[in-house]
């Protein structure tokens, strides 16, 4: 038996003994055992005992939230537990977004502030990930030397290996913490089914920072769904940039498409509800609509980004559908699922948008009668074709934004009233709050348990997005 074997065996025995006696590990750094208990050991021991914690801050869309969860699982697999308090954390992960300039600016000022956070405790690590990290890796490393690791959006799936290198670096002596293991009891879970995007909407940076589409095999998706259910999920949201294009290109799916996937996910034991985001109107085929109507677990709620109500603008944006095509699709969906709630994304102030084009967007919002909608001010993204075009003054974009937003909100407020006095199945997601199948968040009075689905009488649907509802 050589020395290194003995040293290793000793490390493990010591950990066992300390665990058994519930030792105070904060004192470990002051201990010396014949030189064997070095910093590396303390680091390994702190990881093994869940003493290191990570804190994650996520900017942007649900894809980013899902990526943060995935990176969190990689860290947890290495014994590093999540904390809700950044003061307790050793690893701070900032998952960035670059879809609009505003999101990127917010993430960068946060990263700047982390210099102080890092200096407060030796051994702390700053990890920056996501779409802005992909786009501006060199700039980030230059401007913020306190960053320890940058992982771009295209490399999220390699996060486990990349972060390993960082954690193997020996920490400073003070790199110790206490942690309570976090339990993953989320009732509603995201499952990524594809990455990247094969579209090239002229305003959008996503294809540049996330690359071309790649699909997770059906078996992998189903295994993940089962994992989430085991952890307490009752509702699964399938994620992808054009989620309903799943396996449509080529034969990579061995015959499975998005409709098949909806059916298979709905059939997993323990799954009560299935949602998906973001579908592209082009791939909203009759087969997908039929599957939505036929699979009882698929909720009657659809977020279907339209971007503009003007066919001229849609062409300039390269969206691959017309105003009429979108409206026809909505009619089909409503024929098939009359109770369906429909929400959308709209961009105002895209270069060249005339007053007539803008009015067409307003009239489309009225004609569809969206239940909810995000209205975005166009934000030029360097490298995209639209960024080369002449833009509008900020005041005009602001004016259109206000007008469009108040129309969207007033229509949504009216539509919410149709729920008042009805009874809805509400899945309780956290104490006092749940969600209807139509995706309205509900304040629930009564003592329904988290994870339970209960019938709730809608007392009133307030002006804000959330209704205030009472349990029967
Ligand atoms: N893949 C989804 C689709 O095609 O509908 C959308 C993904 S994108 C991350 C989310 C939303 O951001 C888009 O629907 C669009 O409204 C908005 N968006 C994207 N690029 C934008 C830009 N340059 N300026 C303003 N809004 C933008
Ligand atoms: Fe961006 Fe268009 Fe792809 Fe959506 S479909 S991610 S808007 S390029």
C-alpha cells in the first residue's frame, strides 16, 4: 500500500468519523493532522458534506431558467447545494440574456457589482453563462477580471465538465460554509427538448448565440420528465425556441414529431399537465393541434408569438407567415379548443414600421383578443440584418409601446372577467398560489396542499395579471 493510498483512505475514514459525530466543520480549517489534512482535503470534505453552496441569478426567458436548473443539477451532483442567499454562496452563477440590450445591460451591471461580493470571502467564484456570455466572452473576460469562468449558451450541455476544472482549483483556507440540502419539490418543471434555432428572424440574436437546432432524443426527454415527476413535478413545460419544430427536419427523430412527443409526455405516470413554449406559427400543424385537443394532459393555453399584425413587416422580419395565415390558425385552434387562452409577443418600432403597419398590429390584437401579451420595443442587436437598417427615434418607439401595451392590457382585463363565477381546476404551486389550466395565476384561500389540484370558485379576476380566487 503506498502513501497516497493511505492518505486517501485516511481522508475517507476521517470524513466518516466527523460525519458520525456531526462535527463542526467550520473549525476544520484550523486543524492539522500530520500534514495530511490540507486545503484540498478541506475543500473535498466541504463539497462532500454539502457545505459549499451556489446562488444563481437568471435573466431572460424560460430557456434560461431551464438552463439554470440544468447547471444547478450539475453542481448538486458535485455536492454543491443551492442557496437563496448570495451571502451564503461560494459559487455565484449569472445566467445572462442578450435578446434585448436592456437585459444585457442589467446582467453586466450585476457582474460589475460581484467584484465586491467576491472580495468579501476568499475562495468565492463568479461564473457567467448564457447568451450574452456566448456573444461577448472576450469582452467580459477583459472588462471583469474577477470572473472565474465564462460558459456560453452553446456550451451549456458541457457545463458539468467545464465547472469541474474550476472546482478542482484549490480554494483558500476560508472557503467553508454551512449548507442545508435543497430539495427539488417544484410542482411545475421545465424540460428542454431542443436547443438552438434554424430560423433567421431579421431582428433576433438567438440563432447566433445558441446555434442551429439540435433535438434531445425522445427517450432522454421522457427520462427527464420521469426524474422531475419523482422530484415532485405535476406539470411539465417542454421548452425550445421553436418547440413545435421538434424532429421536423430530417429523420433524426426516427419518425417522432412534436405531436408524438406531446402524447408520450402526457402518458408518463404522474404527469397531470403538459405545456410548451415557444411554438412557431409555421409549425402549428393540424397534427399538433389535434394532439393538443386529444391528449387530456395538454393544457388549453398557448403562447403563440405573432410579432406584428402587418404582413409587410412580417416579411421584413422573415417570420414565414402572413397576418391572414396567423388569424386563420387562431380560428382553427379555437374551433378545436374553444376554451383555449392565447397569449403572444409583439415587437413595436421595427425599422420601416409605418403608422399603417403599426395600426394593423393593434387591429390584430383586437381581432384575436389575446388573454395576455408581451409588448417589446424593438432593440437593435449587432450582427443581425435588421441592425443595419435605419431605426426610429426612441420617443416614437416609446409612444407606440405605450399605446400597444395599454390596448393589450385592456383587452386582457376584459377577457379575464369571463372566469369570474366559474369553477376552475387549480394546481397549487406554492402555499396560497396555484394556476389554472388556462395559465392564470390564482391566489387561493383555504389550506390546499402544494402539488394538489383543487376546484376553485373564481371570486374575482383583478386588474393585475393575477386573479384572487377562493377555494370551494
Ligand atoms: N423563438 C420564439 C419565437 O420565435 O416566437 C421567441 C424567442 S425570443 C427569445 C422571445 C421574444 O423576444 C420574441 O418573441 C420577440 O418578441 C422578442 N425579441 C427578440 N428579439 C428582439 C429584438 N431584437 N428586439 C425586441 N424584441 C425582440
Ligand atoms: Fe429568434 Fe425567430 Fe428563432 Fe424565435 S424563431 S428564436 S424569434 S430567430
